[in-house]
C-alpha cells in the first residue's frame, strides 16, 4: 500500500488539496490521496477534482464559513494552475 507521501510525491498534490478531497468524499486522507493520484493522471480526473473543490467552496459559502471558502478557493486556484485543463 502506498503512503500518503508516496502519492503526493507521485502526483504533485499537496496535503491540503488531499484534505479537501477527503472532506468532499468523506473518506480518510490516505484513501483520498490514492484516489486523487489516479484521477490527476487524466483530464477528466482533473476536472472531477476541480469540481470537488468548487463544490466545497460553494458549501462553505452557503453556510457562512467564509474562512473555509477562502482557503478552499486558494487551494483550488493553486490546483488549477498546477494541473491546467487542455481546451
């Protein structure tokens, strides 16, 4: 089994990005890291991960947790810069 660090090193994700994915999917960070490691390898997977982050931004904004929304927005922007979608 891969460690979280192995996954992060392989797929160029941060611990914070993995934590957002884990929160969205309600799964442990280790499982989120392994899942994201596979998803980040395809444009469809990158789009899905981006949508997870955008969904968390929306949820945080709706419940008035502006700090969480801003944190998720910053992480999403960094993720999108690191993993641009080809049009």
